[in-house]
């Protein structure tokens, strides 16, 4: 069963710098423009080490610049190491749209298992992605900068985390740019630590977000083991946020598909009509997701209008799984060679078509929590980029030193 342990975190001293000025989104969803905004917000913003830049004046590459910054911040008291090992209960509260939704989990050190080995399970296939960048950053800084996100099948984990937080004193809190409140409670009570560790250890952990970081950490573990005569160390684990796999704790969005590079003369609508029945769609793009759920359809955005795509029986029969991503894969396989990219957010997908970056955008309904659990238990994987969990944990709430 999964190994899950407390650790002594490296955290911002909020008496020195406000937490809201130094937290950042996960590195892989930050655009160059967003990075510039975050970097300008504070010289101590986590983005300076999560997505570092080289320092030509000091002749430092980007990785050594990040390592130097972490050392400088710690010497200056901007970052402080906790005196004792702790679990860090983490709560994200989103009140967008008038509906308050909270996700409560716990950050700890998760033992590295070969993916699919039974203790840690993937839930979707990954797209090819260079791991050298994250690996070199980990090698040089020897710090887990951002947590992977794991889902626990253990009922009662959210309640145990909330109870532990209630007895841990005031939270360290900050709002992000989207208005999501992020709260952190260091938990050092031995009874609470034992209860949380036992709950996480009782069932496999499903990776929700961070497959590449998990694989990178595993490669680093193997590398350090070989260099250290197979001696165990902090590199045998990776920082992870573990959340109970339940409807109450998770908000899952779909990740949409942008298609470009198709021949200009191709009748795209005609090609898709072999696989889907076209149904009238709302003129307002923002109304498409609700209509998709009502009609059991995918959404289609073209330069000339919007449509609902109801899968034909032949597509349902050929789909690998009961998922819109699988249904669309059947149709895309019959199209001429094209470029496929992934986009979260209906408005961003529509902008891509309007701006000419995509010929069409296909909107997908989100996978359900039940589908995620069933897929993991069965040993199968969803197609790449099937799920987008919201909100995203912030980098900078806590770092985990990983001495090699």
C-alpha cells in the first residue's frame, strides 16, 4: 500500500513577504506573459524558481540560478525550514459563479512506486513531453517545488483532514488571481499524523495531475540510488497533495481539442457528419457546456457557427471508453493528417478559432469522478488530456527539500 509520510517543509515567512505575492500556478499552465506578471509581483515569487531564467551577469544557467535563489531566500529569512515534520492540510475554496466549492486534502511525501505497480495508479495516458527540464531542476535545486496531485479511494480522508486542521490553529492563507482562497495548516499532532498516514496507505493513490513530475521523481530516485549504493533517502518519495476521490471534493472540467492543418478543400463538417449527428446549438458560446450535457453531445466551434455533435451508434461502438475523448479519437482517426492541441476553457477555445490558430475546436464534456475511479481500478488509462482538475494547487505554499 502507498507510503505517505510527513516532512519538514520549507515555507515563506509571511511576516517577511505576503503569501499572495509569492505563490504561483503550476509551471505547465503558465504562459510567458503570465510568468512576466508573476515575476514582477515580487522578487521572491515562486515562479523565479519554478520557471527560472538564466543570469548572464553571474554566468548561471537557469537551473543554478534557481538553486542560488532558494539559498539566498533561506539565508535572508524569506524561506524558513519547519523545525519538525508535518503533514500540511491544504484547502482550496472557489466561490466563482455564486456557488462555493471546496477541495480539502493533505500535502505529504508519497513513496515512489513504478507507475502501474499497484500502489500508485495513472488515470490517463501522457503525451510525449521532455523530462530533462524538470529533472535538471530537481537535480540542481534538490527541492520538490510543486506537489503532484493524487486521489485517494479512502473514504473519510477529507473529514480527517478537516478535523486535523481545526485543531492546528489559524491557517496560512492567500487568494490567487482567480479569487480562489488557498489555506494551509501544518499538522504535527502525532495522532492526526498517524490517522492520515493510515488512511492514505489503505488504498492505492490515483495520479490526477503531475504524471510527468512523478516519472521525473522516479528517474531521480533511481539515479540517486545508483550513486549512493542503493541507500534509501528523501529521494525515495515525492511531494504530493492527496485528495479524497469523491464528488464533494473534486471539480473536473473537460480539456478541449483544437484542430489545425487540415486541407483547405476538406469539407470538415461533412467529414464529421459520418460520426455525429448535427444539432442546433446556442449562439452564445458560454451556453454550449450546459447544452452539451442536456443533449448528450460534444460541442463544435467553427468560424461560421456552433453545433452540438451527438455521437452516432457506430462511434459509440468503436470508442475505447465511455468518454468524449475516446469518441472524438474515432472521428479524428479518419481525417487527413492534422495538428491536434489541447485547450482548457471554452472561451479560450473559441478565441483560438476566431484568431485563426485552429480551424475548429471540439468541446468535450468532463469525465465523472466515477469514470476516473473505474478506469484506474480496471488498469486502463483514459486518453491523454481528458481531465482538468480545478482549482489548481499553488506553487509556493510549501516546498520539500530532497537532499541527494
